[in-house]
C-alpha cells in the first residue's frame, strides 16, 4: 500500500504464511492508483473529471451532462447576418457568443417559440464562435460552433 489508503496495488503482491500483512502491505489489493490516497475503492467519484476515483472502471457522469446528447441546429452556418436556432427548448434563454480566444463577444436573452429562435450577428466581426444557450431556470446549457462570415 504505497499511498497509505488501505488498498494495495494488484501488481505488487507477496505471499505470506501468517494472518497479518507485512508493513506497507494490505490484504485488499483493489487500488487502481496506489500513488494517490484519494483514489481507491472507497473514494467518492467526482463526476465528469475524467478520473476514476472509486476504481470501478469509469468516471461518474451526472445527469447535468446528459443535456449534451441534445442538439442545437443553427442555420445558415456560416452566416453573415441572422442565425436561426432550432433546439429542444421553449421559453427564454440566455445566448452567449464566445470567441475562440475565450472572450465573450455577446450576451442576450432570446425567446424560443416552437423550439426556434434567432440571433442577429451583424455586429460581430468575422470569425469562429461558440454559441452557448442557457435556458432560463437551469444551470444546463447547449453549445455549438458558429462561423460569422
């Protein structure tokens, strides 16, 4: 048990003829990262961080990320003016346009009617943007790439 968390490395074993394991060895060898005491079968898995803290073979994914399976359709894309947004939404949402440099270029409230809305991009310089749609009353968002000609 190199990291002292009570779980050992399955690749580092020793056979003994007594009931107690030698110092720094443990009877449970199910640690998937014996260099980090925060990673072991009893650890709480932190969702969606690409680390398997609880050694179950996968990272926990929360339901807030399931919205990623929903898609926004934007057209025309590329565009030089008005962008139509078609998505699984109804009501108001915040539309945020973020440049590839990470800078927020635009924030506005848009209204979805029958899953459709539009966004005027006339004022934006030409470039590639990420459109993030945040429906009112939730911390979940939909995102897609938009090209302004």
